[in-house]
């Protein structure tokens, strides 16, 4: 039986990855920070291994006899005194070093789409620095760059629930968010094919305007959409780091930068955003 080590296993995507590899008959070694919390998440038949990726000594033995590492490790909000550099770069680098020492043949990493357009954003810079290191390492690598999760689209639904959706610009920029289960399938497929890089999204592509309209439609409300000039987005990106703490401006800067460009990956999957909205409405 082949063994995969999944880092970030207690996250939304990590849970989907665990389920997918268990379904494929792999022995899944789920790397977790807190075993007690992980046990509450019911990660099926996965072997739970408690370790701290920022403490390399805790990774000893984790990768023994492993055939694959899949990392969706990263932080969306800076907490516990940890930064994107600490986790998204150095934490993953520690995983890579341990995998190399154990002779693991393949390392897959979940990145973000459009990283080349988001230089200067701390979250993206840390992830890209790790990608550069991984691609230069003596190991088979697969980079999976999704354009955003269904869960990220909750903001549109919540604004619509409040009666008005605020959009930046004319609403014509596009994206095709993907469900976690579909992304886990895309990861598995890319790894099996030993593809070096894929940019992937869900089956449906929307403009921001269409996302807002979908949210109102699901809620059965008339669409009320206000467009704000893009200069406000650009100004916020510059000002937020000066007036808010890192746990606020870090994710906000990433979100505002991502919302200023098309984020469209190769269409894949069977889950549709309308159904997701209807489930949580």
C-alpha cells in the first residue's frame, strides 16, 4: 500500500485531500498540530501524526516509507506570532527538507493562481518563495494553483443577505472558484500524471457582477449592486498595512489584489456554485 503524507490536513482542503486519498486506497498519514482537535474532525482511517512544521525536530520519522507528500499548508490569518514567512515558506521548506532526507520521490504543493501578478503581497511572496525552492530541489514536484474556493464566495452571499453587494470596478473581471472535493480530485489526477504545474478552477466561470446576481437570485431578493471605483481598492492596498495589524491587512491585501484581476483556471469538477449557495443560504 502506498503512503501519502498530507500537511494541512485539518484545513478545509486538507480534509478533502485526506478523504480522496483514502478512497484511492492509500495509507494516509495526516500531519496535524493538535491531535485532540484533529480527532474531533473525524478524518476517517487516516493515521494522525502530531508535529509542528515550524519545529523541524518534530518531523523526524514522519516521512519514513512515504511515496508522496501533499501540502496545502498555509495560514490565512497571522496568529500565534507566526507570519506567512514562518509557515507558508519556512514551514513548507522544513517539510521539503524532511521529505528529501527520507527519500520521498514526489512532493505536491497547493499554491495560488496568478502569483506572478501579485508580487509584493506577503502571503503570495512566501508561497512563491517556497515554490521556487521546491522546483529547484532534487525531487519530482507538482504545483497546483487554484483560483479560489467556493467557501471564499460566501462574502457575496452575505452581502446579498444584508441587502446590497459592493463591487470594485465595473464587475466584469472573471473567476471560476472550485469546490474542495473537485480540487482534491484535480490534485490526485495531476500527481498521478506527474504534471509539474496546473492552474485549475471549477466548472462555471462568472464575472463579479454575475456572482452578485447569483447570490441575490438564490436568496430570492432583488439585485442591489453598487460599483466602487477601482482607485479605492488600490488605495486600500497601500494604506491598510499602515493602519491595521498584520492579521487584518495580510488577508485583506491578498483579497483586494486578487479581486483586481481575472482569476480563471482550467475548468474542471462537478460541483456548481449555485448548489453550494443554496445549501448555505
